[in-house]
C-alpha cells in the first residue's frame, strides 16, 4: 500500500461526510458527486431511484461488463445526530490521535471512500473479474433502497459472484446476521374526562399491556436460548423504540402509537413471534377496548422486514475473503445488514469492513486511520486477484 492511497481515501472520506445524508434527507448531491467522478474516469454507472426521485442507489462496474464480479457494497445514508452531544460539527471531518471523527465515518462512508479512492487504480489495471460498487440509500431505515438496486442487477446484468458489505467489523469476517421485522401498532381507545375513566378506554394503559407482553416474551426467549448459538445475545431480541400517546393528564388518551419489532436468529420462523403478539392483542387487549365502543381497537402494520444473512462458510464470498486475507474464521452479528437481501437474490455475501460497530450511531463517531489502512490493503489484494482472473 502506498501512503498515497491511504491519504486519498481519507480525502474521500472528508468529501463524503460533508454531505448530510441523514436518511430523512436526499442523498442526490453525494451520488452526483460520485457519479461525476466515476464518469471522468470512464467508469460506467447506473442509478435506481426511489418513487419520489429524491434518492438514488449507484451501481458501477470496473472491468469487463459481460460477467459478474465482486461487489463492494456500502450505504450512503447515516443515522440522525439529533439529540446527541457532539464535541464538533458532525458533518466536517476532524482528525485527532489517529482517529477520523464525523457522522458516518465508520458507518459506513469510510468503506465507500476507500473504494472510490482506489477506483482510478482499478480502472488502470486490466481486471479480468470486474469489481462493482453498490452504494445505496435508506439502509438505516430498514435496508430499503438496496432492494431496487438488487432487482435492477438481477433483472438486467450478469449475476455477481460475491458481495462484500463493508459495515464496520474491524476487518473480521462476519458470515451471518439476524433478520428482523418492524411494526407500528396503533391503539385506539375512547376519549373522555379523566375523572370518568369508566366511560372511556385508555389507549396508553392498553398499550402498556402490550409492552408487558413483549417484555415477558423477551424473557421467555432469553430463558430458552441455545448457549451454543454463535449470536450475541443468543436469542431473538425485541426492539421497542418509540411510543407516542396522550395530550394532557386530564384527558383519557384516545390514540397511542408504538414502534416495535424484533431481530431474529436466522433459523427461526419469523411468523411465530408476530403471531403471538397479534394473538395476545386480539384475545386480551382488544375485547376490553371494544366493550367500551366498537370503533375502538388495535391495528398493527408491518413496516419492514429484512432477511437474515444465513451463515455459509462454503460460500464464494466467504471463501474469497478467507483466501485473500488468510483469515480462517468467521462469526456473526446481531445488527441487520443488506447482505441477507443479496443472499436472497442469489449473490453470496459477507460483512467485512473497517471500523467498529461500537462507534456506529454514537456521538463523536470515528474510524481509526489504522482500520482504513487495513481496508486499503485488502482492496489492493482484491484488485490483484481480479487482475489475474482467479
Ligand atoms: Zn451501516
């Protein structure tokens, strides 16, 4: 590795983090910048957009276009900084003590920056196996954008042989991750003056019963966990992240909303938990509400489902990374990634990238320069391999 490629990777990171691509915002300014850069290098790109046209995924191919190659996949969106205590401007990279600070440095613009910095060198080489870039939108809100990119690739291009999803893993191979479902439950009660609770139906109290049921279910899963599971924790976990309800202490609240979901082990049937929660609501919570007024009740909408990445040490993706790095083991993570969607489409994947998930989504997020360097060295090995066409 030349110090040049590392410093141009850091320059690219500086350039990428300056775009505020929080998931609720457009990522088009970043995509335009990247597309122009690749175009000037003579690298063909294609975009897939969301319905509103406000966000895009970018796909690029370096090397022959008549065959599938190895995909370097990263998401361009980042989680919000709202309510977090940052010591400095989160959208301006700051370097200190071997660390690069800004929102998105480890999750996961660092990986994208390295791919971009090495693009000119990839283009100069005569790759026999192509290297593709897949930069997506809306990963942080449920791996939404990449689904369109994958569909476009599967429908129109030679199927890639492997994908490296560069989420922060400290450059260790992650061969599996949990899948998940996300729901929004709306409880409708019957409003009234709080001095007359017997005439109304309190939606917050009804929601409290649902929460307690979820908590009990969580405990049951923990109690029955398989200690040999490679996952930490070794059981399916519930998310319960948002609750909204009520307007004043003296009004019986009519509506309460709850955002919840779970992250399941790959071998678990995801319907089972959903059905148990729905059955509890239908049998225990709803009848009490409906007894007060028939229009009261509970609706639960599935907002998102993300497949797990099934561990497969024999997969082309894992075998390639083992071969290139000399690493001879892989593990699993509990956070969701785009890798399961690629796998579902017939493109085997691993999660393998610079930085630590410990810093992801945190205030003062950073990536270590040494991690960037390790990843540069890896991509250089990948280039060598792609050049020989192994
Ligand atoms: Zn990420």
